[in-house]
């Protein structure tokens, strides 16, 4: 029997539903704590009780950070905001009924909804990736850390073999992290980055790519390009050209893919299945549905990368527009920044930094990244300290 929809509506209150505990929705909770707007009654749906920060995940795998450093307490923040926190997976969005169904059958009604669901990894659900470790959602990073620690514990004279599928920023950083964690544990290793494309770090400049390639080579990480994965087995990665790479641990970190529930909602999506939104961060077909972060594609700026730095800049715009919608006021336009500071952790006490035309691989770049990341997480961790 279908469970009845949840309804906590109070007279005059707008029911705001936050789907996903990503950066932007967490910031809505933080701003709710500060502002306490009486017009809003907030509920957040989170896959788990902890929010994992992607920027610190490679450092976590490399033993530079502990669990508490890169996570924040979602139910605790919700309590401070006077919001309800529901733990569960979103299964369906029905914009006509203004209702969301969770995987366990619970249903939640809303007046406004903000989707901050992130993205999936291309091919992660295929047979090809069956025996690979998938670091999405980020809660799965703990499982990858356990696998690396198990390789350290095994010891032995043979190097531990790790293959990272995907040569984007996440794949490159995790390759650095796996190498650092194994070496710090006293285990020799052979780490390979595998990608079907013809270059690493697509979207970055050629000078930065060359600097990253030099860092990978200096730290003994191989890069195999132009190889499409056909199948992952418990002990190897088989490529479509017939080559087989032995692997004790395969980590799948390909490009972003959209959650099927976005297209299933009936709302317009782009060619990859991401929700089409306007420059007010609303669905182009439903002004009661907002989407931020990776799960939305800006119709006026469709080439905007799926990167967390854009989500961070969306947070104040989303907050202003949610309040403006409730109050009947004009909404604010969001314009993506033309460039941004990018720092990749090489997990050896250094980091690769790119800002405009400046490039550095240095210890000071790592110190800067560490300070930025700790400051960012501190905003949320202090809410429940």
C-alpha cells in the first residue's frame, strides 16, 4: 500500500524541499539558521547523514585528512535550521503533483523544490564497471580507502597495481592519492590512469596539462590514452583493443552522467539528460523547480563545466531567488564566472595550481588549497560544533 504523502504545512508557510545535501542546499540551511525567514518551512532529503566534500576526498584517501575533516553533519545542521531531515534516496520527482517519492516509498509534498543531486559517472552502472570501485556518491570514498588500506596490509614483494579509469581532474587527483597512500603505508605500487580520450584534463590549457603530465611522470604514475574499457574483472581491466592491464584495485572516475530521474520527471533536459534551467536557476518549464550544481544545465550558458566552483557561486543566487519567489519580488540572474582558481592535490605535500595564465606545482599551492578547503568546511562544521 502506498504511504500517504508527508505534509507539515503550517498556515502561510511555503514548503521548501531540498533534494540532496550538496554544497548549495547545505548553504540554504546555513542561511536559514542566520536569517530564520518565517515564510519558509524547510525539509532536506539526504542520501546519508554526512555530507562529503569532494575537494578534500583525495587528501582523505591519502591519509592527509580524517573522516571528520571532510564531512559535515547534515541532520545536525537541519536541526539548527529548524528543518526536517529525511535520510533516503530520491526515486521520482512529480512536478505536476509537486511531490517527490523516495526509494522506500515515502512521499513528500512541496511548494518549492531545489535539486542539488550532483551527477553520476558515465558507464558506472554498466557491466564493464561491475568490479570497479565507484566514488559516487562520495560516501563510497570510505570503501576505496578501505581497499587501499587492505593492499597495504597484504604487503608482499610485488607492487600493488591500481588502475584509475578516467583522466579528468578527479581521476588524476585520485591516482596521486592512491600512489601516496600505498607508499606511505610501505607498499610498492604501480598506478595507471586510463582514458579513452587523447589527452588528460580536458577543459584545461595545454601548459597546465603539460605540467600535470610532468608531475604524473615524476611520481611514477603511467598514463594510457586512447583505450576504451571493455570490461573490469577482479584482477584486470580489459580494453576494447584487446590489451589487458593487471589490476588489484580499479577505480572508476569517468565524466559526469545525469540521474535518470531528471528526464523521467517530464521536465525539459539537455542532450545528456541534465535538467535545463534558466539564468534564475529554475527549470525552463516550471518556476517552482530550481536546480543547482551538476544536475542542472544553464540554457543560456550550456558549456558551463560541471564543477563545484560554479555551485559555490550559485548558492547566494539560489537563496535570493527562493525568497523572491515566496515574496513575489524580482529574481536575480546568475552569470557563470569566466574563470576560476583550480588546485589539484598531488598528495605529496604539493599541489598543481592554475589561475588565469599562472601555473605552479608547489608546496605553497598545497598550503593555499588546504587553507581554502578547511575554511569552506568550517562554515558548516561550526554550525553543530
